[in-house]
C-alpha cells in the first residue's frame, strides 16, 4: 500500500462505507418481505416504520459518504503519481490495477446518479406522501432502489479498499500518451467515421449546439413547473438531450476542449487537463452534475408521480432543473471564457 494522508483518508472512508453498505443491503433485503405484509396491530406497524426509517437514514449517510468518496478517489490517485515509475498523471496511477480502476470509474457515476434519485425520492416519502396507501407504495419503491444503491455502493467501496491495499510504488506503469494520443484511439475513430477528416471543427459546433438546446429545454421545463406540473413528454425530451449532451461532451472534451485548454494540440488526456488547467476540475464537475441533474428528472417523476404530493414533486423537479441549469450553463460559459482569454491573449 502507498501510504500518505490522502490514501489513509480514502481507505478510512471506504472501509466505513463498506460496513455501512453491507448493513444497509442486509437490512433492505430483510425489510422487503415484511413491507408487503399487512400488520394486525398499530404497535407492530410503528415498529416496522421505525426500522424502515432507520434503514433509510443509514442509506442517506451511506450515499453522502460515497458522494464525498468520488472526488477523494481521484485526489488519492493524483497523490500516487510522484511515487509510481512511469506515471505522469492520474491515468498512470490508475494503471496500477487497470481493470479494477476502470470498473470503479463506471460504478461511481452510476451510483451517484442512482443515489441522487434515491435521495429525492426519500425526501418525498418522508415528507410528501399523499396518504397511507401512497406512503406504502412510496416506501416499497424507495426500498427497492435503496437495495440497488447499497449493492452498487458495496461493489464500489469493496473495490476501492482492495485498490488502496494493493497499490504499490514498486510497480511500473505506462501513462496516458500510449493510449490517448494514438491515431486509432476510440474517441477519434467514432467522430472521424461519422463526420470525416474535418470532425474537430464539427465537434466544437456540436458541443455548443447540444448545450444550447439542453439549456433551452431546461428553461422551458422550469417555466412549466412554475404554472403547474411539467408533463412527462417534456421531461423525456430533457432526458434524451441530457444523454446526447453527455456523449457529445465526452468526445468534445477529449478530442478538442482538453488539448485547447492545455495548449497541447496533440494531447487528449482529461486527467492531464484536470491537473494542468486551474479550473479544470470545476469545469468537469459542473458538466457532470448538470447533466446528471436534468437526466434525473424523468425517472424521479415516473417513480413518484402516483404517490407524492404534486406540489412537492414539482418543487423537487424545479430544484434539479435549477442545479442542471447552473451546471450545464456554468461549464459552457467556462469553456467560452477560456477561448476568449486565449484569443485576447
């Protein structure tokens, strides 16, 4: 294990999360059969409610810990870079155990997205259920989703603990240039096969067009929420635009934005951009949180519409739309500011 303050902190958070995730998953599995049964006495019903809310609060603490652990994961990998032979950025550090690290990099955003949905639904179930039957329906859906979240968290923290324990400064790795800068890399092969040799300029146009369309749809949906419930078709369009913007943004960041912001025309590593561009971490964080926020609106409405008070559901969607607007517009403005500063300079 590579020992430094960040690796010790990450191992501590992941170990605590591992125990909490195991307890939450076990509790959710135990509660599922009981939730479907009708109870004969008010005392038993109260006992079940108390156990359920204890489980839900355990889930809330677990997800908050995992949200904190996501950026800590990358800070820790960054702290390993000086210790590892051949590593120049986080990309090299993640090659200590490449298969495990890639799996964790997929699980962490998935857990963040599902956890965001669960936290909103938990608030609805706790404070905005319509009636007893609706509350029962809400509890079952929140419990099912909590089970998925706790299992994902169990995978996330277990894999992270293993990664920290197995990391070693004695291992030599290859870094980003051997993958991100080769001519047949995936992120250049896809747009080039679609748009041809001039794909770079088209990626710029697509990036700004997709962000603009998404911002317009967010504003339209937000206005709908001010006068009444926003309809599912509006949120479906928002969801599709959010996914489309995420895909286009990923290719654009790797192929054109990161090289431009770093001033390295032939280097396409997001990890290097985060390390060398002062506001790079904030730019990427706003983009991710913004797109996740708007994409979460549709599943939240579909999961909560028939048991949540309409006003509370509307306010929850409003909050996510506001977060999405701040994230998407903020990241876009930051990219524009960099381009203007480059032109003026």
